[in-house]
C-alpha cells in the first residue's frame, strides 16, 4: 500500500469539523492549548468565534464542554488521548457520562505510534477507560474518509462520544462512497479459515496481512471494527460461527480494549478461540513510530505469523 495516499486521521478530524461547522452553527470546539497538534486549529481558522482555548487545564475544559452542551450547543472537546481519557477521566465520567450530555470527546495522539513522545503520552488504555462509562460510545477510525464521516455521525447522534484519532499518516483505502454507521463493522475481505477483526490505524495492516495469508492458502476474513462500543455483536457472532477462530488487532493494551470486547461476545454467544494482538500489558517508550509498531508486534508481518500459528493449533 506504499503508493496509496496517506493522511493522518487527526488532520481528518480538523477537516471534518470545518465541513460540519459550515452547516451547523451550534458546533463549538474546545482545546487544551494543543490546537496545532490536534488539528482543531483548522476549525479555529474558519470559525474563530466558535473555538475556545481552555489552556493546559483538561479537567476544566471537560467541565466547560459539559456546560455548553446544556445550552443547546454541541461541543467537540479536543486534546491528546492521554489527557482526555486519562487526566480528565473523573470529569468525563461524572460531568459528561453520568448526566449523559451531548459532548464529543475527540482525542488525538493515541497508542504507541505517538512515537518519540514516549510512554507518558502513548495512551494504550483509553478504549478500556471509556468503555467502562455507561452510555459512552467509543470509536476509532481507520483512515481519512472514515474519520471525517465518523465526526459527522458523532454530531448527528445524541449523547457522549469518545473518538481516538492517530498522529501518523496512514493509508486511505475507502472512497467517498463509503457509508459509515455507528455500531456497524465492515467486512473488507471474506474468508472462512479465520476472522481478523481490527480497528484504527492497524486496519490497513490487517488488510495487508489478509492478502499475504491468502497467498499462503489461508482464507482470512478481514473486518474493520471502527465502533468499539457499541460493538457489532451480530457481525462478531457470525464471524465466530463461520470462521471458527478470531484474531483481534488493536493499537491498545490487550486488556480492556477491542480484544476483550470481542472475546466477551464470543464467550456468551459463540464460543471459539480468540487470539488478541495488541500491546501486551506493558508501557511503551520513545522511538520512531514505525519502529515501535514493529517492536510491539503491530505490523502485517506479525499478524501473519501469529495467525498462521493460531490457525495451526
């Protein structure tokens, strides 16, 4: 996929906000002094009166967003995943989640691919934290097209939403005809030997892995699971019943994320073996994003090797 156009989904977030801002005057955007990094600054340039820099005070920013939502506005609260899901967890839980307010929490720089910023900024726990909040929708787009459509879908639904966007540019494999729906997965490649369910920037790696496995005679069903909560249980159950084995792939701790969500559904409804590929209960460290993804086993080659071993069992 080297010749494919690449876009960072954080850029897609900024562009998606501008598209929506032109159509809806009730959209406001809040940032914690990171507008250049989160790309909410793109919205600020277009609509300076509707963008608010709350400073390095993420907990306060969440509270401001909650208050604005009670006035008929739709706040998009922006900062790094480590600060949105981590530092401000209590405020997100009690001020947005508990009263079920219409606030969209949009977190960039999630996962190991934050790279040189190191372990303190490489948030691999955000899916787990946000999944535990009742009524919270949790999503992670796989490319530019899906990210922009996800921002629109978040605006159109009522209630709290958490979306993780990536720092690094990743391949764009959808075209504009793609229809994104909250709570629905996407079968990209069909197969019956094993199902590979991936989310976020690792979906292109799963697609590549699916093609490599096909060349070796293993028919892998590749699924893009952009909504982690509510999970597309019907699609997961069908994959379990028709493929007999499931591999999950995420740029997140294997504890509490997509893998455990899938395993929970499978255990209750269609028991089959599940192998989780992700960060294996450890902190990251500083380094180039591409090298870190290799080191932590989050590449197509690793997915292929792990899947072949898993299917062989």
